[in-house]
C-alpha cells in the first residue's frame, strides 16, 4: 500500500538541511521533472498493486498470504532502507544514487511483469523495494540540492501537486490496465517513465553531495532493521498456514525480536545512526511518532483489504475499485491549505486528537456494509469521513514533527517519521492478515454447516481457505449449491473485514489518546526542550 494520507509535499526526506549547490537556471526545470517522474513511479506502483492483487492471485494461483507477500516484500525493504537510501545520496552523490534507484526499480518492474510464479513476483517486488529506497529520498534531495532556499518552497509545492495527481490517477490507471489488458502492464508502465528519468538525469542534472558525506553509512543499522521487520512480518504472514508452533515461524519471530533489540543497541553506539534515539526523548517528537505508528498501521493495514473486498466480494471491476479512494485524495488535496493552518491557530494537540478520532469513526463505518453493498451508500460515507479525519491529522502531524527539533535535525527527524509510517503499514498488513484468517476460518466453518454443504464440498472449500475470498468452488456442483457456497465464502471474508476495520478504529483512537497524553497544548511548546542529535 502506498502512503495514502502521507503528503507527498512533506520534505521528510530532505537530509540534514542541505543547501543548494550551484545549479544553472536552465537545469532547474529538468531537475524538477526528474524528481516528479521518478517519485511518481514509486507512488503509482504502490497504489496500482493493491488493485491488481485479485488478478495476480487468480492467474498465479496464489494464496491470500502469498498475495500479502507481493505487497510486503516491496514495502519491507522500502521501509527498512529508506533512511539509508537518503544517506547514500549524501555520501556517494544524489544524482548517482537516484539514477541507480530508478534503474533498479525499472529492471525489477520488468522482472515483475515476466514473473511466471508468485515466488518470482515476490522476489522481483523485493528488488523493487530496494530501488524505491534509493529513488524516493533522492527525488526530494535533488530539489533541495539544486534550488535555492527562496525557490525551494515553490519547487516542492509543484512536486507535491504533481505527486498528488499521480496518487489519484495511479489506481484508476492500474485498474483499467488490469481490466482491459493484464496485470503485467501495471508494472511495465514504469519502464518508459524510468527511461525518461535516466535520460534527464544523465544529460541535465548536476551531481551533489550532502553535509553528511563524511559521516559514513549505518550498514549494521540497515541490516538489523531489515532483519527485524522481515522476521516479524514472516512470522505473522506464515503463521495462519504453518501454525504458530512451526519451527520456521518461531525462528523468524525470534530473529525479528532479537534483531529489534540489537538495532536499538547499535543505534545507541554507532557514530552516524540511521535512527538517532535522542530524538525520541523529545516529548512532541516521541508523541508524534507513536501517533504515526498507530494511525498509519490502521491506514495501511486496513486499506490493504478494501480493494479485495470490492473486487472479490462485492463484484466491482478493478477500475472501479481503483477509483474508490478518489474522494479521500480529493478531500485531502482540497483542504490541505486549511489543515496547514490548524497548528498555528490551535496548537498541535487539538487537531492531533480530533483528526484521528474522526478517522476512527471512518474506520468503524467501513465495518457496516455486508455482502452486496452499494458503494455510494455503504462505502462512500466511510471514505469521506476517513479522508476528513486524515486531512485534519496529516498537516499538523508534519508540522509537529518539524517543529519538535531544531533546523539542523529537521531533515532526519521528518525522515524518521516517514520511515515509521511505512514500517507501521508493513507490520499491520502482516498482523491484520492473522486477524482476517482467524475470523474467516471460524465463520466459514459455521457457514458451511448452515449451507448444508456435502462432506466433499466442505472438504474442497476447506482446502481453499488460504485464498480467502478468492477461494474456488468445487467442480460439478449445481447452481444452488454453488450460490450457497459462494455466499458463505463472501460472508466469511466480510466478517474478517469487519474485525480488521474495528481493530483499525481502535488503533486510531489510541493514536488520539497518545496525542492527548504526549503532545503539547500550544505551538510554543512544540519547540521547547530539543536535545542535541548525535
């Protein structure tokens, strides 16, 4: 899942407050074009894949948990290596690392399109995530390096607006390609964009390095972060099929927990940590990141299942499912200016309590519709309420993160916040998959009994449980039996979807509570007590 609700205009990945280098005026439009097209590749890909998942699952005969890995393998490496990608740009050259990320992303996209098995697709998606970790921070770093401070705001605004358009158009375009051609085109669309970016970068973008170029790279931190996320995610995704007592699941969970502990220990001692732990001692910064962890877990984890519900249960096309969140994006786009003034008027605490609380109501509304629901009356109200809640939250959250630290640490602080939001989504999709599987299995067993399914039909459907709503029906059964079994599968998925959305509502309320407890009441408090970042 893309970071819907995480504003593209956030300068979360501009590292260490880098100032502009000498860049000819004629090169600046080319720099901006490269940044926009490059980052759009990652934004489009992130939104398209969720819409394409049902088609991928069907054509590659994948289980629901393998489909989770298609999303998670990309998101895991992106989240774990995001800050390292920015540091590599500072160290080895922003243009070089950005171009390397674009090239790797494009090659991996071709690999995704050519994948003949779900395992090959998962591997290619992991490589895509590594490429994304290099190109995403590089896009904003190029703007930071090549535009003077007085021009930078307008350039980032242009980048933000263009990225917002791609975030809106991406799912619709992806759905159209899936419906009329094939899911493979959802990946191949990246190739011409990548070729354009590489040509622009080679011919028109000057090289630059950042102020951290002499501080080294936190290789151990990156490795441990990847192992920590990967181990925990593997355990939760594989547990529903292998069982919690499986040696592989227990080993992965142990590796994840041990790596998490080791990551904290390393970050306390390394010279240039990817996560300066001293930042977390700042009240507003710690509170903002706890809020981010809880709320973006709800957003990323919950909305992962939304297109699956629309396509596999409600019977909508991939195009329609891709357009389902357009009101959400349009609300954020239309009200972003108003939301940006809330901290100045009310301080950070009030909007960061009210916004997540409204988002919680939106998640709760998603739990209402059953099988055969109408989008306009059942799902649209939930999308609108959730969009309004996130609109109230996002700009004040970004402002609070930036205001919580001094100017010297603003880049790394907001980069940490961005990485936290992505890691939250990675972990939530894995954990919510366990919730979905648990409820689905329980409700399906009861539904098969109530439908009067034969022992053979029940055994066949039981063997398809790992596909969730994508379960196939037994061959050779009559129409009435097929309809009853299909209804039982659909109702089982909806039951799991409702539980997931109620958990999301609970997480959103907890994020509001964290803001109430940990975040200051006024703008002046957000700037106080900033310790020096090592």
